C-alpha cells in the first residue's frame, strides 16, 4: 500500500491586499479571504484523497500577524485533518519567523511543527513501509546560508522526505533565503524534497524528486494564473509520482484587447466582452480577476484616456456578465491613429504639445529628479508589504517612474482635448 501526501507552501494567511486597484469592496473581500479558502481547499483535497499526511513547507502566515482569529482558523483546519487521521508536518519560513502566533498556537497532536534544530519523525505504514520525515524551521527572519548541512542524514532503509524553506539558487522577485543547489538536494539521499518560498511552481529534473509547489492562491496580477498543490504517491519500491491539483479560488489573468482601427466607441465594449469570454474559458479557478490591456492604433485613443472612468464601468459590467468575472485594472495602451494625422496636418496645438512633452520635457533630468522625489515620498508612506509596487530595485524603480510620467502626460493631453465627451447610458 503506497504512502500518499499533499504538499503545499506559501499560503500567507490573511495577507494584506497587494494592489491599490482593488477598490471594489466585493472584490477586495474575495481576494482578502482567498488565502483562507485556498487552505480549506488543500484540506478538502487531503480528505477527498484520504492521504496519510499534509506537508506545509513554510510561510503559513504573512509576517508579524497578531490576529488570534487567524490562529483559530488554522487550528480548525488542522483539527479537520486530525479527526480524519491525517498527520501534518510544518516547517516555519521567513514570514512565519516574524509571527508571534506561530509560537503561541496550540495545534492537535497529529500536527508536528519542526523547530530551529533539525529533527526526524518516523512513521511506519500498515504494510510495514518506513517513512522518515525531516524538517528544520527558520528561527530568524533571515537565513543567509544553506540549511542542508544541518539536516540529519537519511534513515537507512526508509523513504526519506525533507521539508525545507529555501530560495534554491535564487529567483527573480525573491530575496535569497537558505540558498542551496538543486544538485546538493538530489545527492542528499532523500527521496522527496518538499520545498517552499518561491511562489511560482517548478518541478526541476533531478536525480531525486524536488518540488517547489508555488503558492496555492495568487494575491495580485504578479501572481497570475492557476495555483495548485501537489498530490504525491510514494510506492513501496520508493518510486515517486507527483500530480498537480487546483487550489486557487480566484485567478488573476492578463487580458489583451486589440482595438486597432476601431473608430466607433460602441465597438469597444463588444471587443472587451469577446476578450473576457475567451479568458473566462481558459480560467480554471472559480473566479477570474482580469487586468485589461487596451492595445492598438485607434483614433479613439485620446478619448479613451479622457473617458477612462466610462471604460472602467463598461468593463466591470462586461466582466460580471461572463460569470464570476472581475476587473482588477484597465490599462490604456492604445496610440492615436488616423485622427492624429489629420490633426497634425491642421496644426493642432495638442499635437505640438505632445511632441514637446515626449521629446523634450520627458527627457529632462530635472523632471526625472522631481518625479523620483515624489515617488520616494509616496513609498515612505506605504506599508512595508506594499512598497514593492514601486519597483524591486533602483533600475526597476526608475523604469516604472518613467512609464508613469509618460502615461500621465498622455492623460493630461486627453483631458485637454476639446472634443465632446463620450456619453454612457446614464448620461442621456
């Protein structure tokens, strides 16, 4: 009889909303509760598959959490596993190390939280298969050196499973935590390494099975796509089979909308609807949270920027019609087309102002300096967990601010355009 378990990590329970675009209260509630619902989905998977254990490889929490409501929720999910006879093995990650509840929470006896010193827990299955589960938690928020040398050696004659929170050799957007090489893990003698920390799923090819499951629920557009957990089967001969199972309740998706050549405003909502319907068909999760990117050369480009509020309302209505669809943000990336050529020929002053803004003012070092000062002041007022939205490093920060300046210039020009405002259905 095989040994079966579910492996997940980086749930980040009750993580604060990571996007300023979630102004819709219903959408904010959906995303705010999605991490809890994802954990419940993981537990449901364990119960439905009647597995032997759940492996949680760090970052259950999202930092210095103090809510005992969160702790009670987690304890309740662990009790569901306990009552079904399913063991749970947990290592603390860098975010858990900051959480006071992690140290204060009382879990059922079937749940094992590994401490700051490496431990091994042995299990013998009904048919005599010995399983050795190894774990080591973060004692502090930072672990600049590899934890692998601190793990106990594999138990001879047993199936050895290791839980580790690590950035491996590094990943874009993630700081280095307990770095180690894939080859070192593969040569360690363990049959399966249950990793955590990097939010994107990966199952690299190696001598032994090493799985970074990714997070079970995305929190913003930078964590887009379906999110899953791993259902793992270990045979009596030590062979390992990994299946990917959906856990995300809401799925962030990027939806491009081609508006090339569109000159009739009424056609814009029709194209938005078509794009959303196609995206909804590809979305595996219950809810779809879409970021629209309106693209192409169209004479309506300036009108779209000027009447962005109307576009947003149209998009919200169309998303609701496709079924459990939501709009995170509408990005207007269209460029003026034929109408600008006529305006240029007629000597339109807005065209000349646009040229000055893009070719002279936007290139000014003083403008860049002032924009960076404003951005730095804004970033200082943001909560620490939100400061990444202005760039992960200086180069990305400068690129982002330059893009915002350019986009802002286009918005100003659109507002200065004297052509009649597009009417929505409520303006008649």
